[in-house]
C-alpha cells in the first residue's frame, strides 16, 4: 500500500515539475519589472507581498489621508510584473501587467492557458483615492512570459506590452483592445529588459543570443520602434572596446530572467530626442540622440563607473539638461549588493553626459531617511522631481525646489506627515551655498573667494584681503588665522664661553664699524698715545695714561657684561660691538619622565603636571551656532557628554572653551549641522602659579588650520601632543636656582584628509553631522633647558686683576727689551770697536816709521760713528 501511495504521489508531482509553474518571490521588489509608476496626478506602487496597490494622489507636498489608499489585486493569484502611467496624463488612471501565480511558465502544444493579464484602472473625476476603481482586465497566453515589459503612452491612451516572441498594444478605449504582432523582432532570441515610450516612438533595450558556440553568449541591443508596432526604425548593438574589462564578459545565463541583466531606459520628456539607457551588467549608461523625425537612433556618448557592476540600475531625465543615474554596486556575480547612490547631473550638454556628477544623493543636505533602506532598486521621474524605490518597497519622493531652496530629505526638518511615501520638504539654502536653478539637486558651495547668506541664488565676491574659503559665509579677518605660540628655540651656546677670551676680544679687537670703533678701548688708548713727541718719556708719561684708560674701560665692560644675565631679562648689550652678547651659557637635553628628579625640579614638575588646562576650539567662517555643538569625552570607546565653560558666536566665528580633566585623552565635538566650516583654530590656556623659586608660566597657545580652496570634512581628527619644558636658571650668586615650566604643543594634522575639495564634498559629504576629534597626549620625556653664567662677580674681579697685570706687562715690555737686549748689545758692539781701534793704533805706531801710506783717521771712521 505504501508503494502504491508513493507511486501515485510521484505521478501527480511529475507534470508540475515538467511543465514549470510560476512561483515568484513576492517579497522581491526588483523582480520582473518596475513596481512603481508616477506622474503629476498620482503615484501607484505594486505591493506583491500584500496583493495590493498603494495609490497616492497629488499634490505630493501636503498629502492627506484622503489622498492615499490601498487597492487589492483582482485576484490573490495575480503577480504584477510592473505598473505604468502616462507621463502627461490628465486623469487618474494606471495600467498593470503580470502573470498568474501557479500558471504554466512554459506552454507548448495543447497545454496552453491564459497565464498573462493586463488591467486598466481609471477614475476621471475622482477627488478621493477611494474613488479609483477597476475598469478593465484582459487575459492572454504567452509561451515564455519571463521577459515582459510594459510602457504607457504619455497621454495614457494605450499601453505597449513587449515580450520575448510577441508585442501587443492594449487600448482600453476601443472595442478590440488588444492588437498583437507575433513576428516583430528580426532576431527571435531577443528578450526585452526595459523600454520607454514617447508620443511617436518607443525605445526598447534587451539582449540577443549569439549562440552556444560563441565566447560572448549574448549582446546588448537597443531598438527604436514605432508605437503602432509595425516597424523597427533603427537599432544599435553594443560592441565593447577590445582593451576594456567589459570585453571579457560572457553574458552567460541570459535565457532565464535575472536581475543581473536588468536594464533601464528613459526618454527625455522635455526633449524627446535625448535617451538614456542603463546597463548595470556593463556598469555603463549610454546616451543616444534620436534624429530623422524620430527614426534614427545614434549613440552620442557613454560613461561608466569603473570596473564594477551596477551603474545605471535606473536612469531618469529631470529636465532638458538634467539627469539622474542610480549608481549601485554589486559583487561580480550580482549576488550581493554593496552600495547605492543617485548621481545628479545639471547643465548637461546636448551631445552627452559628463563624467563627474554635479551632486550625489545621499548627501549632507539630502540624507536617506530612516524610513528608506540603503539599497535602492529603481527610480522614475516626475517632471523635475524623482520617485525612488528601495529594496523593501518603500518609496521616497524628492520634489524639485526653486532657486535658493533645496529638496531636503532630512525628516527632522519637516513637520509630521501622514504620507506613506517619504516626501522631501523645501528648505532654504544654508549660508555658504547657493542654487540658481530649479531641480532636486542640493545647494552648491560657494567657490573660494566668495560668500553667501541664506537663500542665495548667487555668491558674492569677497574682499581680496579677507579669509573666504570654499563655502564661506562672511569675510573673516586674516588675524584670525595667526598662530599664537609660547614655544621658542633655546639660544645656542656662544662660540666663546671663556671670559678671558671674551674680555680680550672686546678690549683689543677693532672692527671697521663706526659704532664698534667708538666703544673700542684699544681705540681710545691709541688716541691717548698720539701726542707722544721726541724727548717725551714713555714710562711715567702718556703710556701710563693709556694704561689707565685701557684698564678702566675693561673694568666697565666686565661690570656690564656680568649683569647681562639671565638672558631673557636683559636688553641689548650696547656696551659691546656685538649687542647680542650675554653672560650666559645654554644647554638643552631631553630627559625621560622615568628618571628621578631632584627636590627643586620636582616642585616645578608638579606645578606643570597639575596645571588646569582649558581646550579652546574656534570654528572659522561658518553659520553654525553653539546650540548645534555637543562636546563629548571619549572614554573606553564611550562618548561621555561634557559641558562648555563658554561658547559664543560672532561674525561667523564660534568660540568654545572646555575645561580638561587630568585623564582627558580624546575630545570629540559632535556638530549637529551640515553647514560648511571654513577652518578651525585649536589651542589651550591655563593659569600661571608660583611656588618659591619655581614659576609655572601662564599658558596660551593656538594654531589655525585651513585651506582656502577647501572646506572642513565631516570627519576630522587633530592630534595634539603636549611636551613639558622646564627651564633652570642658575644664580649669579648664591646656590638657589630659579625654575620655570610650560607646555609645548605639537600638532599632527593631515590637511588633505580633514579638508575636502568641492569635488570630494559632492561625493563624500553624506552625513548631516560633523565630528571633530581632538586626540590629546603627553610626551614620555620632557625638555630641560639649563642656563648658567659665563662668569660670576668674584671670578670677574679676579680676571680683571689678571688683566691689569697683563696690560702693565704689555706696556713694560719695551723697557724690558731695552734693558735686557738692546743695551747689552749696544755695549758689546761699543767695546769691540774700542778694542779694534786700540789694536789698530798700536799697529800704526809700530809701522809709522816704516810707511807713511795710510791715514789712521780713515781706519777709525767706522768706530767713531759707533761712539
């Protein structure tokens, strides 16, 4: 019996498996077609998981309960592929096409039943959503209904249903409502994926098979057909560049419906000669131009979003020169969604699309509301506005705004609404931005060198001397950008640190400068010697006066030099040729905080360590107010609120002050506002204090960070490291040294990351808040400056005494040379001459009698000269 039962069960199931019955995922809003349609009269969305339609009547900017309702499907077995409305229709009507759940998906031979339905809903004079009623429903059979695309004529008078092997026209206003054409496509393998219709023609995008033997199994084809389904005017086939990554795609598995091969088409309602076709699998959007009275289709340009998949998931024209592209990103198999953005283009040329968008949604003015999922599926235009569908079936209506206003999707700025779709609200352009045309795009930042107030349609040029960065709201004085620092380079030790050398150099050196000559001691000594004449004595005369002058000036120099200490408390040394000369030697070293300190050093160390610090943060050139700023301390990844000591705003500058606790290592300013910030100024202050010979200096430093061509990013981090500096000044007399202490700041900032360009602002600023994080740390070492005198007073007195003796010896040196060298030499020569004369005289007397030739006076002439 059990075997007979199982055999009977298999016989019942086998036909179902062989035929293949339609069983869609009713929770998938991205399957088989567009689930949303909208015009200036109504918005309709198919909700397959609830077997009903959502209907919302215009005007959309103030929806009431009476303007929206739900309408059930004709049958719970109906699965709606897509809905459609006439873009220019003037009554409440819409179409729906789909397949019957459980019907045979592949019908052949005698196994044919009505598996496709199309319905028309109409209520010409309805003022309430509930007055919309079903008018007509028709059924038909398709052998392979997987690929079914419906478009509705702009007037709403008829719909075209485009399928794999057949196309038909559905006109609910005539007796023969359905007109079919079973031999329309020149290639029987063509499967439509998306279409759009204008008054006289329709553009259809799809895929044709290249056969199983071809490496590229299928190709993208775009047809331009007439609305009566009689002929194909023109066609275009995609051919990738040989070097492109798209040329490596194989298009496998195109015979079955897959979202991977979905496409999008939109004809410009403002200029029907312009067409956009999005092919997410190619990550490309194609721009076509239609000419020849609507019979010639020509590709004018194409753009892609790099080597990824999903760009062009939806396309929409918002004006003759404005467009929107749904830029999704998926994994290579299209199995996993990664991100969604809406790229907006304004002021487009007629020849094609530009590579860079004007704006990207979401942005800081237009965030995704909490009611909308991050994964966006498709979108449809409403004149200058846009309807967006997410993966959960929620709808976002972004209504166009006039110049000086933007379409805000921030629900916190809108009043409570009963609308089921989330609808944008009109908000004034914030200061620092402008918008000079109608559209859904946000207000743009004013360029560098210009500024704007709230609601501006243009930017005003700034004074050239003012600080007006990207997104400026006012002219800020350049003085606000000046750096205040208390850190200074400790003087390098002088080349000469011996007082003896310094004294000699300044007494005996004579430099060729008028000032140096006038104050030079050697100069005045030489002047005193100038009157010396023949017959005047040296020692005891002018030489003594010169010695007194030289020594007196040396004493005066020494006395003044000793007082040039400590260096930071004295003026220029006007008594010396070098006015920077000081009685000080400087030493600088780095000391580890772990090294034990002396009792004197511990006092100043404790004073600096325990100084009460105040963090001062100023926001420059911004319209942000204090009420939007929330300071928090980061403790173990937790944000703990703290309070301002003060916060004020004046002339586009916000000044804040926070008292730091000893354990504060990270402070974050949460700015609950998206208004641009031109720059920041960060600093610290703290009171001074004295304890005996130790003095804690009053702290007060700050530094501005800015870039005239950029604006502050929505996430910015500045690191501030504090290094303790202790100055030790040894005394001129006594043993007690003086100590001073202060903190030196070191900022670490990547200006390329905390400030963004206009282009980066468009693509990356998608938050309604700004987070400014300041990381505070202390060095593991401290700087130790030591200053000591070159000479003290007692040493100076002794050195001057030595110098006096030296000068006396210098002046007595000629006498010593005369007595010890010149006079003995003179006496020696004189004695030798006398001896020589005597010898010559004796010889002469002896030889006088022998010869009378030589004159004795000639012989002695040389000796006489010596005498």
